[in-house]
C-alpha cells in the first residue's frame, strides 16, 4: 500500500525542474533559428532553411565550413562536441570575430546567433575567407 502511494507521488505530472529544462531548450532553439535565418540571408541563402530540422544544420555547415560533410561528424557521439565547437569558431571567423565571440556563441547561443544574423556585421565567407566558394557553388561574400 505504501509503495503504491509513493509511486503515485513521483509519477504524477512533470516536475518544475523538467519544465524549466524544456522552456530553456525551446528558447535556445528559437534563438538559434532566428539567428541562423539572418546568417543565411547574409550568406545569400533562403532564410527559411533555418527552421527545417537537420537541413538547417546541413546548410549551416555548408555556409560556415564551405562543405556539408561536417554534418556527419555532428551525428557521431562525443565527436559532435568537438565538431560543434569547430563550427562555432568558424562562424565567428566568418564574421571577422575571434575568441570572445566564439565563447559567447558557445555559452549564450540564443543571444549571439541573433546578434550575428541581424546585426551590422558583414558575412565574409566560410571561416572568414572572402574568396571561398561554398558547396552551393556561389561566392558567399556580399
């Protein structure tokens, strides 16, 4: 009898901690999509690509690294941690920013992605190389 009461207390509803995690995760994803929309527009791509899951990461890899194969690294456990950090650093370099922006993109992506996407900083090309062509075959410098 006591076991049934104890189980009913713990299994009813969602805890406030979990709810906070879901809200924080949703806000992070919305911030990422809003920022990526602006980044893709600056790179000469349609902004709506930012709202399609998986495809947004593929296009993000192509715009930031110049190639889409980096998406495969994002799908491998533990390797994706390093690959994600490399992409963030290359994104900062694509806007002629270095370590400070990289750390900001890593710790507060829902703030720094929209600032890059909708701010006044020009997009220079994959990893900051203005002469680079991305995998779409277009020069990314505008």
